[in-house]
C-alpha cells in the first residue's frame, strides 16, 4: 500500500495527491487537460473505486474505529499501531460523529486514545499492551475490553507492565 501511495504522491506523471485520477487507453496516467490528451475524456477513472479501500482500512484498522451495529448504536475501537506513533480519523452517521485519535509517547511508553461518539451509543475499547490503564482519569484493574457509553473519553495504557 505504501509503495502505491508513495508512487502516486511523488511521480511527476500525477497530480501528486492520494487520488490517482485515471489511465488512458495506452496505459499512461491521464487527466482531462490539453497536456497531451487534447481534452480526451475517454479514459477509465480509478480515483473512485480503489481509493475507498485504503480509507476504510486506515479508519477501521489503524485508527481502529468500527460500527458494530446499524448506524453505530454500538461500536468498537481496536487500534492497530503497526509501528506508527499516532493516527486519527472518524466519520458521521445519522446518530452523529464517531472519532478516535491515538498516540504513543515513547518517553513514557504510554498509548493515549481519545474517543468521541454520540450520546446514546455504547462501545468496546480494546487496547494493546499489558500495563496499567486509566479510563477518563480513573485507574482500573481491568486488563480486558473497556465498555463505554457514548460521549468523550480518554483511555491511557502503559504499554508494558
């Protein structure tokens, strides 16, 4: 995934953004302009279908926020750190905004997750690590999933015991 995005971001054949617009009939990158394409609109756009895959994967698996029932009445946050130091994302349904943000402080060896979900919803948070955990400023002995109601929450876990 990184190699594909890296090429798209840095090639001089593209607009240097994360959305690769299209390929022409001869397989070259094409944009609707006069730069060699004579405003030819007959090419296949790839910006729509494939770009949604990484968006979902990054939101649902790296940030870790997913809906577990219709519209998000229930949800989960299970981040996959993957060697990153931080991630943030979210989305909105008719119930409201669902957002999560996490960061790892390498000096303190702590993972901090901030979660924002609509009132009236319920969710489960599963955090990697085995150290002490605080939920909204209160230390807990719970080492397993944390059950939360909708609203704003902060969960901090020491990554090692």
